[in-house]
């Protein structure tokens, strides 16, 4: 898997904090690069996304 690149990021600000996206806090979600202001927000998103995806999938 390729490392997410800031140039491919779909957002400019963190969806949790509203602060600017940091290049070291990117993740891939459903084939898109999503950015966060720090790794804590990124990790919080990853957990929330897993929980929502599991609920939607019935797992």
C-alpha cells in the first residue's frame, strides 16, 4: 500500500478540530486520503470509522 500524500488529501482542515491538516497525520479511507491536524485525531477517526463500518455491516 502506498503512503498517503498530502497532495491527494480530500480536505484542508481536520474534521475533528478545524485546524490545518498535518502531512504526518494522513490516512486512507475508502480509497481516499483524509487528513487530520495530529495523529491523535487521525487515530480517533480510524476507531470511529471501524465502529461505524462494523455497525453498518452488522459485525
